[in-house]
């Protein structure tokens, strides 16, 4: 079962504002970064487009 608040690659918290009802009206951190398509392609198809990656797995420096 997929949980939208966890990274589909490692299972850590993904800091997604959309997954938290208290902050769902704010843009997620991932809206402001570029994620290498190869990182997304490495996910199994059933895990794609279900929840955000965490900043570490997305290979970006998050400035949260």
C-alpha cells in the first residue's frame, strides 16, 4: 500500500506539502526543482506518480 507522505524509493518522509492536509494548499518543494527523468524511470512502474520522492532520492538539495 502506498502512503503519499513517504518516498516511494526509500520509505523516508518526503516532506510533501500536498500529502499533509494542514499544508495541502501550498506548493510542494518539488515544484521548484528539476528531477532527472532517469531517477523517476528507475522506480518500478507501480510506484510512479503516486507520491513525491524525498529530496535525497530526487538528488536535489532541499532548502526546506
